[in-house]
């Protein structure tokens, strides 16, 4: 059911029409904050960011800097399926696929770049990944940089596991190993 709210549009008086009273009220609020913070600097919440960092809450929905997960053998969990690149609304992910020479079942990303200058930190790439290979849980907020090139994350800078995170061998590698074992070639 739709409700209707009646708004009282009373005419403004002279002080309200020239906004002097409102400007004065705004200046009073600003001056009050200025003098309170001037004489009581311990009450301020300013953080000198590069030198001081506030620990982020362990919120599961917090989206921070990207990372690619690594298997126990050091290879990326990513199988270069291009799902994250396709799901990205900002088109900031670039992947070039390559095949393992000894495994005809699985691909890997030869190039995996994320351009943080275009990224909107939406997390669609994480949601789209069928292998759970990309994550945004590093608790590092991408900050200001001096050059645009520093905002380009390459595969080498993305590959890492968090401390204590178990690595698993990919399903395709297990299938290939089982196949080789069955043929007696391993």
C-alpha cells in the first residue's frame, strides 16, 4: 500500500531567504569542532596512514587487495577459464592461457593482470571463479601510488596463500596422476 506524506511548504522569512542564519549555524559547528580538536588533540581520530595502520575487522564481506591462491606444488589454482575476466564489469582483468606440457587436461594462466586503476572492487571475479582460485581477503587496502604502473598487479605479485591456509592439488592434476598410475607410467 502506498502512503502519502504531506509536506509543510511554509514560506521562508527574510533571514531564511538570504541564508545568513544558516551560514552562521554552519560556521558555529565548524568553529566548535576546530577549537575542540585544537585544545584536545588526543580526541582526534586522524591516522597517519602509511606509518600507522588501523587493523581491519575480520569481516568476511570485506573486499581488499586481490590474490591468486597457490597449490601445494607451487602452481596457481587458476585454470584460465576466463570466468573472472568475463564477469568483471570494469574490464580490468587480462588473462592469457597456456597449457601444461605434461598435463593435457588443465590450463594455467601465462599472464594474469589486474589493473587496479580500473577495478571497482566489486568482488564479481571472486564470485564467478569456479575453482576458488581468486580471493579478495588479504586485508590490504590498495593505497595511493606514484606511478600508474604500480597499480598493475601481475601474476607474480598476485600468487600467494595466506598464512595457515591449506593448499590442495587441483582436480585435473589428480585425474592426470590417477590416469598415469593406472597405465604404470608414473
